[in-house]
C-alpha cells in the first residue's frame, strides 16, 4: 500500500511540473523544501511545533505559525506567527494566543489570520447539536478573522457569531461542543474580501471586508468537513472535500462554479477508499494545469494531470508520536504542501534546477 512507503515514490519528468515542494511535518519544529527527486534541499528551523503549515512569500521569506504555551487547548491552536528570511533570521513576529489554522500576508503588508475567542453567552446558548455536555471547560469558542498591520496593530476584526445564522447550522451528533464552527481556511480575495471554510458545519462563505456582511454562502453536507477552499485564476472555486464519515469512503478534490454549483473537475480515488483523509489536507492548482494534492492524514502529497494520472508522489518520512485523535501512534500528518517554480519570485534561482 502506498502509505507504507516514504520519500519519493513516483516521478514522471515528462508530465510533472518542475519546481520545489514546501511542506511542514505537523507538530515538528521544521519546514522542508524538496526538489523533484524528493531530496531535502533547504529547510528552516521554525523554533516551535508547527500547528498547520508554512508558506513562502514573494520575497522568498517564510511565514510560519507555531504553538505557544498560552494558546487554548483546541485543534491547530498556534499563537506565534513569524516571518523568517531564507537563512532563518527573524524578520517579523506577532503573538496572538487565539490564532489557529490559517494565516496570510496581504498585498498591503498586513497579516490576516483566523482566531478563536470565547463566544458571549447569548450566542453560545444558540449553538445546536453536538454531544450534550461536551463544551470546552471554558465554554464554547467562536470564530474570528483578525487583520494586523506590520506593527501588530489590529486594523480589522470579524466575529462570526454576529453574522452567521447559528441555529441553521447545528453541529454533527458526534462533534464536541468546544468550538463553533471551526474554520480552517482564510482565503484573501482580490478587492479585500475573504473566503472562509467552516469544517464543522460544511459551510463556505464570502465576507465583505468593507461591511462584514456575508455576501455568498454554500452549504453542502457531502463535503464532509472540507479544507482549503480557494478561488482559481479562471474564477472557479476548488476545495478538498474530506468526506469525513460519509459513504462511499473516500475524499475528493473538487473544482466548481461557485455561482451555479456546477462541478467542473474533480479527483477521486479508484477505488474511492484509496484516496481518503478525514481531516486536514489541501490542494493547489499548478501553473501547468496539473494539481498538487496533500492527503494530510497519510502525509502524502502527489501531483495529478487533468485526467487524474499521478505524475509525482512523495510521502513524509518524518513522524511524531500521538496518543489521541483520529489515529494514534507514530503519525506523519501534513496539513498542506505547496509547489514553487524555480524561476518564481519565492525561489528566484536560489536553488538552481529543480
């Protein structure tokens, strides 16, 4: 089986998209950059356990988030966001104990990120569903977008519970009531609006940066706790549909027209259970038209052509021990992976040929 192998397992140079692949083994204090041969050609010590992923900025610096001791005991809670240069020198940092999952550097130099904060009682009592009595010891944590400038000043905040119709989106019967509604993706759109993916309620929304109002929403239980919603260059939307707990077993990467709901392209396993990650995971449309997919539960990332042919595949060889969660033991989880062109601004020829 594929996940029993690690490192590079497949490479078709004629069809794969040349470049370097960045990934961060979850819960480990490092980020790695691979060439197409699967060799670790560069890396960063991120000085703390990774909570989700890292990504390269157009200037070649790395943006990362790591766990802090004062973060709430919630999934992918981080707190310390840092920008490091190519040699690992600290350029910028911002500490927010509530930060979790996603964080993005905006074109104006600000940094936007997801955060959790305790919901006021008049809102938390409206949360429906979930396991009775399973609230976090502090209550129910709610979802916030925060945007800070280079000096760390808060310049924008959006509180989800003030805009979502809470009663319309009950938590699943097996979900705990720690958080509502567990966003995992914050995608900045052209013009300043935000696309958000809420895992626990299978909901995608677009939030107006100017008014805070929700201008578009899409609810689909068949997504099964999705991740990494994004707009593509052609205006379509793409998402990793985890399909957690659904039948037939198997995840999917789906490209669709967000205005009509029409599916444009998808990747699924054959048979379906051979591609299946019930949590984390992501996807990236490459400049060649191929798609890089991160099957996070298995630490596997692979590139497929438009017809679904696998042309490059790598499995994370770095593991850590976990005694709780979906799987226990030596796990090699990866939240997301990204491919960068050798001549692109993020790499700028620093590493030569891929």
